[in-house]
C-alpha cells in the first residue's frame, strides 16, 4: 500500500520511495527513508495535502507524492 492509503491516526513503515530526482533527495534529507515509521496526522478535506509525523516533526506531502511512497502497516 502507499502512504496515501494510510488513514489519519494510523502508522506505516516506509518500504520504498518511487520518487526520483531532487525531490527524492530532499525527502531523504528530511528523514523519509526506508525503515522509518510515519504516522498520518491529518488529511485535508479534499484529500490533498496529508500531514504526517516523521521522527519528531510534522511534514506536509501532496497526495501525488504520498502515492509514490510504499509503506507496510504498523500496529
């Protein structure tokens, strides 16, 4: 499943990032790397953007970006 599929209040562990180029580098610099657990905090009313907690900070991602981040469910 992708990060865009995770519901608010649920967490997922990043498995793979299918983004390329400068955006991938920027996300990796912010801690979006395989093995990191992310928690979806909020989703905007129209579904875009998503607010996630990663490590100790909040990060907003577009739905198109979240669709390219594969995660596995964490209980």
